[in-house]
């Protein structure tokens, strides 16, 4: 399996989990499991805002390109300290086609099903519903949202309905 690693120092611990330590755990995991480590993307510990995380943006581009099958993190805290943001990021990586793996044993249950954490389950449900909505209405980039047959004249199985929109000018 081709994998990419992602590391970011975590704050708020008595002894922070350094990017170097996370990177070494990822390399060891890849070697011990016989997987090919293609890349390790890293952000600085002070990078909190998404615009401040070029390493994570590079990781998502690698995932979307289909170059890797999985993303390995040293800990889910590398993604975010916030559970909701973790779930959104995990969902995004999975939608891109990657399995998300953590070298931290405490994260395995969360990645497997997370059924014991009701907050995570709610976020997963919301993310799933949002994805369904975007796909249905062409807002995710997966579809153009068109309800007309394609320009080459091929007709698919969908039923089409004409929609009339009447713009009403304000009176006054």
C-alpha cells in the first residue's frame, strides 16, 4: 500500500509530541507493515488556521491525485485538537480515496467506528448529510448540477421536469 504521512506538533501536553517523533513513528509503522511511504507532509506547531497549513494542503492534493492509498498520522491530534475538525478532516481524506491510519493505539477505536463518542457520531452524520446534499445539487464539484440531457443527445434514466421560475418585480 502506498501511504503519505502527516505530522504537526501538538500543543497543550506536558511533553509535546514533536513532529520528529511523529515522523519516526510513521516511518517505523510503514517499515514494519511493509507499506511504501511516498511522502511525509509537515506543518509547524503554530499553524492553526487552514490557510496557515501548507503541509495539510499538500497532503490533500496528494490524496486527490490518487498517488496514495492511505494517510498515516502519529496521532489524530496532529490533524486538530478539536474533535469536530478532526472528523471533518478525516471525512475529507476518506472522500479523496484514502484510508486514515494512526500510529497511536488510543486512536484506533475512533478511526474504526467511534461509536462510544456521541459528538463524533453527530459530526459524522452531519458531514455525511452535507456530502449527500452537495452531490445531489452539484455543489461539491462532482457534478455540474445540470438536469438536462448531455449535449451529445444521450438520454439517461432520470426523469426530467421542466422548472419555470417567474421573477416578480416589486411594486411600488
